[in-house]
């Protein structure tokens, strides 16, 4: 028989910069605020209860990477399924949205083994990183399809976190564009979703709490983490209402037609040793910044393809529908020029709004609608640069492709 759990009946085991969050700090939603279950979580429930093992992944940006709601969900699942051995994968990386996730998915998640349940969030970074509507849909659809290729029965939950821009949109009666785009994918693939941005906005409007004192930031305070955790656990409790027994069948999800023919459903990272021509480039086996700018995990003391002078040229042959570069775009990030298959040269400024203080890991898609055949990329550093930049550098951590 199923044991009913109170949302507050377990101890939270994570820490934040403001101190420890205890069970009483989980802010339970009084109802199912903007939860769209769409399809049950019966598949992962069967795995957890019948096989006594579960692999759960969390894919997102800094709000997923940081301690907080994620730890609460892990604690809840352990309590909810006491006979299950869990493996939890934290695939949150600060600054990353859906495009990076689509291409790092194999390395950071699927290489760990069969995933039974995955939480995905990119609504904050996709908006703040100014990804286009086409890019948001193309990347999110690619993530969902790639996940389902690996395990056709995988349960996936999409979440939309809050930030001040989303609150302003909702207060004006508008649904934030990024949520429209992600939810279009969720509806098409019948993926459950939790709209925490709208929940927080409505609860602030009703006077339950406020942004400045309680929630404080898009990187939530312990109170805000508790709001997220309470809503998610309520969602899970509702989704796990069906008891897994011999009458319940494991279901393989049917894949619908693509929304976008060029969605990133076979994203992969390519090692930087692959280029055939390296004129003016060096491979640094242990690159780390020499300035005082910040750097992210997996972007220091790592192998990097680097050039700091204009005119450095490389050539890369690849078989894929899309090609891009993942770079460390710091204070001296320059500009590059590139072309595919001997075509027209295009210019790209690598300097970002955050580059003055951070060697930002950034994924630039150079071409995304290529024919399914072999192609040649030529890339060179430019003599032009952003006026804010201190140099002409290009540091490539990975090439990435969308295979066919």
C-alpha cells in the first residue's frame, strides 16, 4: 500500500549561502499552482518500486547547479521510495540554457546509464542569453527527442523558473515568450510542466510573500528555494497517486513528428584535436585564465584550442546538420570569421555582456540547417574586435555538431 507523505515530513539536507534550510522552511503551495501533469510518472515509479533502483537527472543552469530545491527533491524521493537505491546526476551548469544542454546531453547525462526521471529547466537562461524563438524550440525539442531515443520510457518534467522580467510580463497580462516556446514543446511531446514563474507571481500578488524581502533574487533565497521545493513535491505527490502494481504496464512513449526538422536531437561534442589545419593556433593542455576574471567548472585546467592573434586559421571536416563552437569568452575575447564549404565568410563577435568579469562558457551555433553530408568549416581570428575587449583571443573548449 502507498504511504501518504506530508510535504513537510522529511529533513532537508542542503546548505545555502544564508544558512541551512530546514523542513519547516519548505513553503507548501496551498493548491496545484500551474501544474500540468499531462502524463503520469508511472514509468519511473515502476522502476523505483519494482527494480529498487532509480537514476534521476537534473539538467539546467545555475539554479539547478546550486544547492537548494534539487537537494529537497532528492531527499523527498529517498523518503518516498525507501527501498530504492537512487543515483542522482546534477547536470546543472551556470549560464547554460537549452542550446548547450542539447549538445552536452550525452556527456553530462546519458553517458551515466539509463535515466528514469529527468528535470529540465532553461527558461531563465534562454531568455537572459537572448536565444531566439527558433533556437529555443529547436534546442528544447532536440533535448526531449535525444532523451527519448536513449530511453523511450523516460519520464521528463519541464520547469519554468521565475525572474523579474517574467513577473513584469505576467503583471501586464503577457505570457513570457520563452515559456510559450518551451511549453509548445512540452505540449507536443506530452511532457509534464511546472510553471513556477506564474506561481510565484500570483502568490506575490496575493500577498503570501514578496520578492525583495522573501524571494530576493532569481537565484532564490532559502525561502525561495523552499517555495520551489514545496511546489515540486506537491506535483510529484499528485503524479505518484497511482500505485505501481502488476496491473500497471510500463509504457514506451510514441515519438510525434518533429516541430523543427533541424532540431538538435543528435547533439554531440567534438574533441578540439580534430581540426586538420592549425595555422596560428595552439593546443594548451592545461589552460587557465591568467587574469583575475572568473571561470566556470570544466573551463579551467583543461585542454583548450587557443589563439590570441588575428589571422589564425583552422579547418575542420565534419558530417552533421549543424556545427558550432563552445568557447571561453573572457575580457580579451575577440571576433572570428567563418565559412562552410567555401561559401561566404561570416563575422561573429565572441565578446558577451558578461565577458568583462568572466571567461563565460558560451555555445555559438555557426550553422544549423546543413544538408546531411560531409562539410568543411574554415574559421579564422579577425583583426576586428569589440571596443570593450582587451584583445583578439579565441579559446575553443569544444566543437559541437548535430549528427544525422
